C-alpha cells in the first residue's frame, strides 16, 4: 500500500527522502477551489466510545493522522494540545487518528504526551480513510478543515521544511496557529458585522415608535406587541386597540372577523 510504503520515509525524512518544502502560512482563510472533506466516519476512541467525525461540522477542525512511533508527531502533538486549549472556546477542535500502529499503544502514549483532544483508531478503516484523504504517503499528515467543511490546508510531515532540515517547534507552531487563527477570524468578522447591524436596527426602533404618523404600521404593531402577548387572544385584542387608538391606519386584514 502506498501509505505503508511512505510512512517511514516521512517520519525520517531528513535522511533518505528528497527535500519537500511545505507551503507557508496562509494569508487567505481558505482557497476558493478547496474541496469538501469526507467526515462520514465513525471511529473508536481510547476509551472505546464511538466518535462521529460528522459531529464536528460547523467548527474549525485540525484532523491529524499519526502513529506512536512517528518522530515528527512528537513535535507537533504538544503544539496541537496548546492550540486546542487556546482556541477551543472559539470553535476549534483537534481530532487525531492513529494509523499503521497498534491502537493499544495510543492510550499510554496520549497520557504521557498530555493529549487533551480525541485520539481515535483509524486502522480498521484504513483503506476508506486512504480513499477519502489520500493517497496518504506518510505520517504525520494533517488537514485543516473550515467551518463550511472544506479542506483549507494540508501538511505532509511538518510544515516549514527547508531542504532536508526539519523546522523547530517554534516555526511549526507559528504556521499552524496562523492558519487556525485565519479561519477563526473569518467567522468572528461575520459575527461582528451581524452585531453592528443589530445595533443599528436597535437604534432605529425608538424613532419608529416615536413617529407613528410616518411609519403607522410599524408603530401600531410595536405598540400592540408590547401591550399584548397572550397567544390566540392577541389578534382580537389587537383589532380593538387599533380601532381605539389609530382608526385611520387599520389594515384591511384586521377588519375581517377571526375564524
């Protein structure tokens, strides 16, 4: 299998494999031609519970494929744990999937490395995972998935490779954090614009109530909703109050008898 053949080569890339430069930290949140990620997998975690990858839709997900024997994995795992702690409250998730390894080794390894995010067993579905995300030529390989479910970044090995020299942990962290923050910033910018729009609409509402002659229907409905909120009886009482207060602005549909 292509994945099995290339795993050892990536783990020890500096010795035999030709240099492969990883892409730099992205300035854009996600490429326009990004493809959707396949999250239709249910895998077991180290405690035997079933975890559905589809449950992470709507969040920024760092999907990492790794093994306990993989040397570069030991560099990036503490970085993932730190980023998860820092950005979890903003909708960031890290999901790690063990491949080409005995899964019973994962639990003591995760405890020793203080992995605070899910660790899943991918070996039973290795072929399906390779079809969905491959060909997976080696480990580690990580995918950064946006809130819309598209694969925005992919790293084979550690990002920031320069020739045959592996990057240090500081460089790897800077690249991953820049990519994660870029995707999270996109959502926060949209939320900020929505809050600003709600504030603008909120400032207009008192002016509409203070000038019923200019906005008769808005003023009528706002006044009535503030006075009455009793479900079915609202329509009948609304008609009476409108007739008492503003008989010249009664809509035709309010003049009909309730069925």
